[in-house]
């Protein structure tokens, strides 16, 4: 993200934000289908997210695949992203996070970790998160959106946190780092529910339709036979 002067590690130049998109899950609560390929207005959620990141000026972008990689890769390989395969996706989200962080590179000042199943997160939301990051108090290494007292996504953290996660034990991810360093966490309090809406079950899809009046659809290739 090209930005002007701000607080923290980017004071002397332009802030460089890398993004890590986690899309390695099995979708077990969605009938074993990849949530990231749900279509909203005819566009797969992961494609919508990559477009939003691009419009917000985030670069580079790393996409972590695992389960369903053969279905997801063809839809994202035309974007300027780095694809990483988690060889052990059943070990959970932390394993995917660590695979992706290893591929981000040390040139980024901050890393934005995004989920591929948040249908409403757009470029403006990402921009507001980056602005909050730039305005965070000194010493805050992680930024978490908070809606109605509950944490949301995406989250951002510094290059320092990236290095410490990768240097830590295999079970250590961002959540574990936050728990160990509560004073280094900055909450971005907002009433923007885009940061809280994600999709884990078909009930979540039904709730989304009720609350927004918008339908999410599976692509024809993933419909039950």
C-alpha cells in the first residue's frame, strides 16, 4: 500500500503491506466444498477478495491452498499472486498461516491476513484497516477489527511479529502471539459488520441471505449430483 508518513515502522517512507489469503480448508461444515468458491453476484469470494486487495494497493499477495487446490488455483492464477501449497492442511489454520508467512518475504512492513470466506470485505474496508494501522499508538504490533465487542478479520501485524511467529514453535500463530503479548495489540473499534461476517456453515449462508437480501451460490461444478 503506497501511503504517506505514518506512525510506527513506516515513518521514514512508504508503507508496504503484504497480504496473506488463507484458502486451504476442507470446508467440512459446507459438505466438503471450498467456501472460497461460493459466488456472490456471479464472482467467487476469493476473486472478490483479490480484487479488493488490488484496489486497496496491497502487494505482494500470497494465497495459501491445501484442500481443493485443484478447484481454486485456476480461478486465482491469473491474478498477480504467489500460490503456496500447504502440504498438511489438516493441521489447521496455523499451519497455513506459517506456510504463507514464509513466502511473504522480509520486504513488507506489515502483513494483512485475510480469510477467503468474508463476502462483504471490500477495498474501502481494507483501506480503513490500513489507515487504522498507520494511526496506531507506538508499540502496537497487531491490529484487530472489533465490532460490537467481538474481534473480526482481516487482522494486521508487523514484520517483527511475522519474524517471531516463524521463529516460534509450530503451534504458534497470530492468535497465540496476541495472547502472549496483550499490550502489543490494538483494537480497531468499528460498527462495520463487514469485518465480522464470514461463512462456516450453510446456516451462515441462509443468515447472510436474510440479513442482506443477497444470495450466495455454489458454482455448477460443485453442486450435488
